[in-house]
């Protein structure tokens, strides 16, 4: 049964005591970057670190006593897993979660920490979902779908109600789409109250299943490339979410990992927000394409559960992309003073040396030579280019690594 606006209103009342109403804040920094009036819906600060707890809790709370005794099973790349595990702990019912073998260790540990039994199976959400259905059939446990369920959709739609209450004159809303539960629920809420507000879904270019399905007019399996945005890596959208999104969505657009990385880095540096790749997809599109100049825009930051190792890479790549981190390698004669000329130019450019690695044993080196790899901190692209040009003028041969 397709959820209605009345279902969303009812969901809000049932969630009121257990689920946070997340903040909506204006960002002057990102308004300047995009040319829009940017507001962030901070679902990454929700309990369990993502909006997914809304749907998971409503669904589990609504189970009958008999269904609760049978326990629940779910498939998830991470955020739905934590939502289901947390909700199951609140209701004191058994919970099994199937996660992809390559799931974020942090998300696996968090779900297990809430008391769930974790099974690693498959390489993406769709394969894990097949295993979860198999477990449900064998054990009688209740399957808690990540997105294609009327109660899940209705609960996610409460986000739309909150946005309109906090910013009644919003022009456009950008939100990530994986299976489509967040988008479907938000669309029902927004279009019922103010159909003039545009809602734009953002998908990873590596997993454009909903984008392709809506474009072709039928559910289409699509995607499978490697991406950091595991939270929206869904090959096949749900039938219910597809039907709602196809009918109500204004547009679905695509972003790549480079754009997502930049958005994550800027959120950390400028806002002190740690947002996961899928959660930053909406802002990534706004930064890269600037599609809503002069309009009031809400970007839903859907989740903040990011692996610490990935976070380190995001910082490194973000610094490199903005010209504030240079990595150079140069082959020198292995004798005293050979490195002095390079260090002098670095000092004259007022650039900071972060790390120096000497290698005398590399197979590409001749006897009597050494390879020096340097990581350098600069104030920006202009200073980085100034140093590069200075090294070239002194005929210092180097390889630019980053």
C-alpha cells in the first residue's frame, strides 16, 4: 500500500519521543560558493548517525508481539543496519543484519555494538539483501526492508515536514537517492503541502539505478562500479519507491567520487561537519554545478557514519585538490649538499616541509643516486604553482605526485 501524507503525519507522532528533530541551519560559506542561499538539514546528527533510524524504528515499533518474538532481519551497507539494530535493542527483540563483505568496519562495529548478529555476505546491498531474504524464509524472522516499505517511507517523509516548518519559503530541496526511501517520503510530504517546491534527487554516477529507471520508464538494474558512496550503492530501486519518485520527482542528477570528496572535505574544513560520502552527495552537486543561483536551497546531509581510514584519504585528497598539499619526487646524486638547492627554493617560497622520504635502494636507481619524496604544505594553488615554476627555472628535475 502506497503511503500517504496522513501516514507521514501519523509517523511523526509515533516517532516524537524517540527520534530527534534535526536542525536546519543556514551556511554563509556554502551560499557564497554556490550562489544559492544554502541550508543544511543535518540528518548526520540523528541518532545512529543517519536518517535511517526514523524508518527502522517506526517499522519495528509497529510489529505485533508475535512478530517481535520471531525477531527481525535486514540487509544494509551500514546506516539501515545501525537503525534496525538500535531499534531492535530498544524493543528488546532479536536482530540479524546482513552486510556486504566490503562494508565499512566502523559501520559493522556500530551495528554489532547495538547487539545485532552480523553476517557478512555479498559485495553490495543487492547481494546482501538476497541473503537476508533467504534467512527470513528459513527462520521466520521479519524482513525489515531498507526502503521499499510504506512505513519506512512514511517515517522518512517526516524530514519533509520538518523542512517546510523550518523554512516555509524554500525553493528547492536536494537529497541523495539509493533505493529511494528518503526521496519518496520527502516527496509525498513536500508535494502535498507545496507542490511548487522542487525536489531533486542526487545519485552516484557509479550506481544510477533510479535515474536510469525513471528515464526509461521502467525499473532498471544499473551500476556496479567502485564508489566511496556505499550508502547509495543500490543496483535495483524498489517498486514502491520507484512509483512514487517517478510520479513526483522534479529531476535526478548524478555526481562522481571526486565531487563527493570535495564536498566532504569542505564540510569538514569550513563547517566542522563530518558527513559520509552518500550523505554529502546533494551538496557535491550544488558545489560542482551551481544549479540554483539566487534560490533558497536545502541540502539534506543524510548521514555521518564514515570510516576513519577513508576520512584520512578525504583530507589528503582534499588538500591536494585545493593545491595545499604537494608531493614531489626527485632523483639526486647521493652526496652531501645535493638536497640543499631544493630546500632553498622551498624556503624562499615560504612552503612548509611536512615529510621527507629518502630511498637509496629502489630498483629504478643507479648506484650513487637517491630518490627523495617530499610532502609539502602550501597556502593554496597560487603558492604551489609559484614553487613549481621556481624549481623548473633552476632546472631541477622532479615528478609531481600530487
